[in-house]
């Protein structure tokens, strides 16, 4: 009888060990690097460059097991400055980040935004990317020379669409093109769209003469034959894309866009370290390397204070270019 009670006590104790989790950590905290309830804001519409970058990065992060489920949400408006204002107002929130890039730098300047990127916490620069000059499949322009000729003859009659507000990459690239081609930038009929998704619909619908946008936002339509790529803005040709550089085509312009991540101001050092660590570890995953190759992105990673210095330099550069072009 005594032995039966002893065995019963052993069985009950074993069951309790299995059913009730320990109250004290064993020291192997598997979620120590995880950011619970992490959200990434996209300050433009679905289908734009910031949106594609954010969703691609988050998918790679989740598939590589670097973090749990992460929400991506859109808050478009005013070239990204509506989202920027929201981010700055989320002071101290270490569970929020924003996908952004050169377009927001320019929009801050041209929209006279009360919030600036200098108010945010820099986390990481992720990619660089060439812009591409595209037309719809039914466009009369078969190559970049034909487009430039028509554009020079009557700049206002050949509207150019871009997926960023004035001061952003899709605006700066055609303005630099115009200047190099002998067209006065203020005479250019630039039509801004809130992201590449809206822009591509207008190019395909023939509402603009041509469009300038990131390769990641146009690659699928180019591959499907819906868009025709006339030229890329980068100094070298883009692998997998049958299009010359502008310089090859006699237009002396070399221009690349970039995208990165910022967080609200006033977050703790611990939260900043977690965010920097998350995007640093992303770089070594096969999922992210595959995404870079698929989207034609160049890895341009920098983080923390180094990225912060880069943001300040870009702010100064954009202001200088806009003044040089007579647009500010």
C-alpha cells in the first residue's frame, strides 16, 4: 500500500511538471531577440517602392524565423510626410518602424513638413535601386531616342509620371534627364502619383507619355510585355533587363534611389539595438539574398549612426539639387 502511494505521488509530480510551465527561466530565452507586436508602416499606397520593400523584408524576416508575425500597414499622403508625422508622434514606441527612402527626404523639403527625418531614430539603409524609364506597350516610342526627341519638341505635351512627390527620386530623375537633354526643368509636365502602383496604372492607361519608377515596381509588367523599358538611370545596365543606360543613349545622367528603415524618436537604447540587430541579421538570410536578386536591388546596408549621417547628407544633397534645377 505504501509503495502504491509512493508511485502515485511520483506520477502526479511528473504530470505537474509536464502540464505547468516553469516560473523561472532556464536562461535559454528563445524570444530574447524577438519584437512582439512589431508593426511596419508604409507611408505610400500599396504597390509602391516602400510597400514592396517593407513587405518583402517582413516576409523574409518571418520565413527566416528572425521575428514572429509582423504587421505591415499603409498610411499614404503628401509624399510620405503624413506617415512621417505619425511616426514622430509615436515617440518612445520601440515596436513601430517605417519603410522610407529618398522620396521622403525630398517631400519633407518640398512640402515644408513640420516633421523631418532628423526627428526619427535611424535604423538601417537596406537597398539601392536604379529607376527605369517605361512606356506602355502601345506607346509610339520604341526607344529612348524617340522619346527624348518628342519631349524636346514640346515638353508640356509629353507628361512624365512618377511615383513620388516633387523632390523624390521619380521626380529628380526626369528633371535631371531634362536638363541633360537641353530641356528647362520648370517646363517639364511632371505628374506625381502616390507610389508606383498608381503610376503604373496611368502609364498602362496612356494617361502620361512615359513613367519613371523603380525596377522592383515595374519588373513584372515589363516581363509580361505590358510595359516597354526604354532606359535605366543607373551607371551600369541592370542584369536581366533589356534596356540601355541613359549615358549609353547620349543622356548624361546617372541616378540611383535608396530605401531604408527609421523608427520613432525617443526609443530606448535596448529597443534601438533590437531593431538594428533584426535588420542586420536579415542581411545574411537566403530569403533576403533571393529577394535582392529577384527585385534587381543592390545591397546597400548601413545601420545606426552611420545611417543617420547618411540621412543628413542626403537631406543637404536634395536641397542643393532642387535649387540647382530651379525647382526650390
